């Protein structure tokens, strides 16, 4: 699959992804960074997300069942393959990315960490799986109470 094919598939799935997440055209346009008029034109097949818009769609909605089923993989992996085609990406590795996070709340099953740069929070399982993220810590505290305890054996599978 090349860039043009990728963009074409993203164009054709935009409305389905919007419907999957129950977003209005206004909200979806805002999330993807386009005008509502442009979104309507794309959904009607008269315009295109282009490469950048397709990257945004797949990044913001990387957990979409529609996109994952369409591409048979997480769309982020596919778009990286397309972006880096015929080139060798250079990855800089930090010794420990956790240096950018500080623990602000720990329970038996979950930890809330805050990014020291962006100031957003993330909720992690005790196996360091990200459950959710938010700029409002209270949202994550409520989520801890709302979600059932996940078993360690379940997490390690």
C-alpha cells in the first residue's frame, strides 16, 4: 500500500469512524483539524483528507475497530511503514522515558502519573499498561472507582 492508497482508504472510512465514536460532524472536524465543510466534502467523496489528515485520523483514532479491521493492524504501524518507506528511520533512545513522569497517586491496582512537561495525567495498571489519560486528575480518580479490578494473570496474557 502506498500513500495515495492509504489516504483513499482513510477518506472512505472517515464517516464510519465518526459513527463508531458517535461524534457529530462538528466534533469530528474539530478532532481531525479540518472544517465541517471540508469533512462533509470528504464524506461525500468530493475532497480528501490528504496525507496529513489521514495521519491525524489514524493517530487520534488508533484504537478504532473500523481502522484496525480495515488495515488488519494498528493503523499507526502501517502509516509508519508508509512514511519510512525507502528510508532508514533514526530513533533516539532515552535511557528511561519514565523520567518525564512522576507518580501522583498509587493504589493497590493502579497508578496515576503526571507528565512533568505537558502536565497531563495517565492511569496505569500495576503492569504499566496505560488505561486512560486526561488533563483532569479527577476524571482518572473516578475511573479507578468505576473500572473493575483487573487480575495480574489477566494482564500478563
